[in-house]
C-alpha cells in the first residue's frame, strides 16, 4: 500500500462503503446458518447424565472414569485443543483419601490425564482449602497427582481472590478464586458426603470452596448461597465421586465406620441432575434437599431424569 | 599458616555458618513439596516432618545444653555437638564466637560496615573496659536461676535470640511488606503484573510465609534486635564483648593456652592498628597482657600489624591461661540475681497456683513446672506452626514464662493431624508426638465453651453450624440439637443449636478460629482441661 499519496475524499467514502457492506454480509451469513452449527455439537446439546458403576472386585477407578467419559461422547467433546482447564476437586480437609472427606485422588488423576490427552494447554487443580493448603495437598494425595501428571496445583493465596460480581439472589459481589474463572473449561469433581446443615455436600456445594472472604457467613442462608455460586461458576461438567461416600459426621468425617463403598461415578452437564442422582445414593429424595429445589427453580437444571439422556456403564 | 589465610579462613567460615543458619531458618517450616503415597496412606494419618537438621545450631550451642541439664536434668538430643564445642574451646579459646556464631557474624558485619569512631578514639574504645565483666554477671545469674528451676537462658542466648528475632520479627515484617506489594500487583488490571505477582509469590512465599505471618510482641522482639545492632556503633561487637552469656561461658572454658598470641615488643612501633581492629577488646598490643577470655580469635590484630610484631602460635604444651577477669561484684551480683529471679518469676502465681486460662500450650508440651525449666523461647515452634497459632506470650505465663509459646486461636488453630511443633523443639519442652498418639489418647490442649449470648443460633439471629462443621474429632465434640428459639417478634423458630461435649473436645480451636464472630468468638477455647496438667482437669 502506498502510504505517501494522500487519500482523497472519494476514496475514503468508497472504502468505508466496502467495509460496511462486508460487515453486513457477514452478519447475514451467520444468521442464515442452521442454529445447530452456531451452538454446540453432540450430546451437550441437551442434558445428559452418565452413571458408572464398578461391579468387579478390584476394578480400576481410572478405567471407570474413562468409560464414563466415553459414554458421554468422549472428552474431546468438552475439552478443545489449547484449552486452559480448571479442575475443582474437594480437597479441603487434611484427611487421608480412605476417609472419604476428600475427592478420590485416582479419580482426580484420571480426569487430569484425560484433559491432557484431549490437548489441554494447561490443567489446573484449584481448591480454597479449609485446613492448611500444604497439608491438604500432601495428605489428600492431590500433591502427588499434580507432581506426577504435571498439572498445576494452585496455592490458594489471598492475592488470587478477587471481588467479582456474582449477581445472585443472596450474593451480589464476593471475592472469588480467580484461577477458576480465568479458565476456558471448568470441571467440578466433588466427593459425595454428609453435611450437617445442607444435609449433603455434593457438586453445587463444592463452589463454597472456590471463594474467599469470610465464607463462613454463607451458612446463614446456605441453600441460596450454594445456588448463587453454582450459577456463577457454571461448570462444563460435574463428575461426582461416589466411589466412597461419607454417611455421618460430615463434612470432615474421620473414621472408617462413616465411610460406605458405593463404587459409583456420576457425570453430567446438568449440576442439579448430578446432585439429585447422588442424593439417591444416600437414600434421600432430591426434592427434600433445599439447594436442589432452589437450583431447579433458578433454572440451573432438573432432577426429572426423564428429561435427560441417561446412560449407565459398568466394569 | 599465614595470617592472611587465617583471616580469610575466618571470613569464609563466618559466611558459611551465617548462610547455614539462614538456610535452616528458612527451612524451618512445613515442607512445601511433600508428596505422600496416597495408595498406602488410606488408613492412618501420616506424620509430616522436616528433613533438614533445623535444630543443629541449638545443639551446637553449649549454653542451651548446659542450662537444660542444670534446670531440667535432661540431656538434649545432639548435646554432643555442644560438648565438642566446649572441649575445643578449652584449647582454642572463643573460636566459636569468631568462626561460627551467626549473631557474632552479623554484629561483626555491622560494626565493620559503619564504625562510628575513627583513629585514636577507636583505639581508645577498643581497650579492655570494666563493662566487659557484665557478661559474667549475666551468665552466672542465668545458670543459677536454671539450677533453681527457672530457665531464662533463651532470653539472652545468642542462637535463641537471633532465631527469635529473625523468625518472629524480621522475616514476618519483610513478608508483610512483600505480600502487600504482591497484592497491589495482583489487583492491577495489567495482566503482566498479575503474572509477575504470582511468580514472585511462588518464589518468595516459602521463605516469607504464604499469608502474612504475625506474632504477638513481634514489634518488641524486632526493636530489641535493632537495638542490639545499634550497640555496634558504640563499640564493635558490643553484644559479644559485654552482654553475651555464651561468650562468657566460652571465656570461662578457654583454660589452656594452646593458641597464643606472641608479641614481639622490639618490632612494635606503637601504631595502635592492632587495637583499632580488635573485635573483642582483648589487649593485643605489646606491653599489655593479652586476654584469651576476651579474644574472639578474629586474627585481625596480627593481620594488620605492619611490623609483623604479632603472631598466633599453636603451642603443643598445656599451660593454664589466666582466669577470666570477672570481678567480685559481677559474681556476687550474678548469684544474687540468679537466686531472686526464680522466686520473682513465680510471685504472680501463674506457675504454682493457677495458670491463665489463655495459656494454651502446644500439643505435647510438658507440665508447666517442667516447661519453664526447659523452654528456650527460641521461637522454633512458632516459626514452623503452619497456621500461625503459636505465639510468644506476653503476660499469660507470668514473668517466668515471658515469650514462651502459646496458641492464640484468633491467629490460627491447632491442626488435628499436625505434630510439627513437638518434632522441632530442640529441648523437648514440647514432646515429639505422633499423629496416632495425638488423636487416640487424645492429647487435649484445652476445651471449648460456647458464649450463648453471642452465638448466632442461640441468640435467635441466624442459622449457623460453622463450629460443628469444622470440629475435627470423630464423633464431633460439637454437636447440634434441633430446638425452638424465639425470634424478635416472639415467633418460634426451629434452629440447630451447638453444644460442646467436653469429653471429646481436644481444644484445637478451629471452632474459635472459623466462628463468624471475629476477634472475640462466640465459641472460645481456654486451657482448662489440658491433658498435660493434673491440676487443670475439668471432668472426673
């Protein structure tokens, strides 16, 4: 392009018209495309719920995770090459994995590896722990998973908490753990366990571990706080770890007697449905749990499983 | 060996030991990179330990070993290092002060960097003065008090003092500065600065703490340390010459003149350079008697002498050195002070009668009467505590227990499966316990009580189960009961009300720490019921 001759008035108008015309044309083109192309492809199109059950004695948890993701259409459907993936396990308590207070490290490892195989640029493991984070990382096994897979285990520093607009019913603004919101994809891997106020802590409640601030005041209206946060974080997928569940003395547990072996994994893109299915494992009706009812009311999902594509796999 | 080489040998040694001290200080923390094999730890909780020998300098310090032997009648682990130092001192003089002591090195550095006096005035300042007898007074007072069951040695012991000052004042204050700097960068809208802040924190947080650490009376510890550094402007290594009880102890032990300063009177031109550079005021100039108990073997005098009139020699014949010049006043005063200190210390009744309810000792601490015969107040347990709960006391333990460790639950809490503090205590004032012992015996450090007037559900203000949720024992010591309370307009409202089961409560304080009522929580832990004390039991 010749930069030395001045551009005339006529030339300018002509160029502006070309530009305007092409923008108009591009808009028309996009609008006329079939809507399925403009939105997502595959099973995420609608809600789905996959249940994986380990029936054989000594089955591999890793294999079960892989089978569950395959049944949902494969990890490639959810994670694109070059994505930054944030994984939110529940590793808040410095308890060994067998006590079912924290997400099973084998599940965590399998999901990290799946994301890496799908070509994720970076996989982060993020949780704002309750006990000292270094001790939690060591004792729950998350530290070892991070070291062996090369995933980034983010230390919950207070400098990483940033006040953000939640826009919920109860919570308007709240300090949020930024590495979670600054990721392209978000996978929630909670453990299913007992809780004395919300009755159970499942997928949606796991988001209380993704915020900072004086988060213990959230308990004063726990169900609405859970739903507000779940709406804000809105994960790509929820994988509930119910390999072992804690049935009493939650959420910290501490004894083998409180742990029940269920050998179940629940994967869904509907956070309400995943929680509802997991509630059944405890013999509780989904509609009896406040946060599940509220989650449905605020349009987060459904606990009417007939509206979803249901699949079961077992090994 | 040539003199030049000796001076450089000393400098290298000083640099090495100072670096080692700082390195071990930085490593005195919950290890950052610990990866437990999760497939084998499915049943029991694991003991996490620091792999570096972070107690090394306390073992090397003979005063720490000697005072705990005198007062607590126990040999600390690794006391052999201190014994070796004492043994070598008998032949080589105060080589520990000149070659090893990190506080000595820092004092040396400060007095060398900016001496306030010059020339003749510096020569006069470096003459031996009666003030140097004061350190013997300090030593005698501390040792006699130790014999009479009050161990205050750590207040003045250079290793304890330096560790406490750096760990509780210098490192946290730098940490607070850095973290506010990183916070400002993290809050900026420029992405690059965010990354820079994150990277900076990843690099520096292991040393300066992840969240800003703070300690009760930290400002006072820091101020004293600055004052000790400032004293170097009055006299070079003022602390080492006049105040240090370890220096005094080593001076007393410098009995045999294996290492001697040979003075050649005929070569001397009285230029005074040797005195000008003398760090210990040990009379190096020919014509005076060299003072082996004051000499810290820095080798400066023979190094600077232009006439080569001074030389250090190793004589392979044992001849007794002059006894240290203590003076009668220092000895008598020291005895008097040493006898009165333990009684003065117990006058407030904190040790014998009843302990302060706020005096929550770390898990595994020995009974109070024994504790004050052992604790060096070095701050090692406070430095390693991952939640910043362990703090130096102000008045909670009485005068006798000033700066001994105490848990402040608003600062942190005792993690249920953490046993780090006991594993690092150089003296064993806090026993090394295992997680299994801590949980299963259980080791109680206090008990929690609910203030129903403040508690949100009890006062009918809001549902809240935070204390119960965090309670780590199984079954939980804090339990809930569904009961009716009345709202403001008299309407009945069903609430889950928290209660404490004292049989199960171990006093860990996580309930107090997490209670939404900050600063003065609605549930509070007091020392009553601590398992180390027979007097302080609540339940039958």
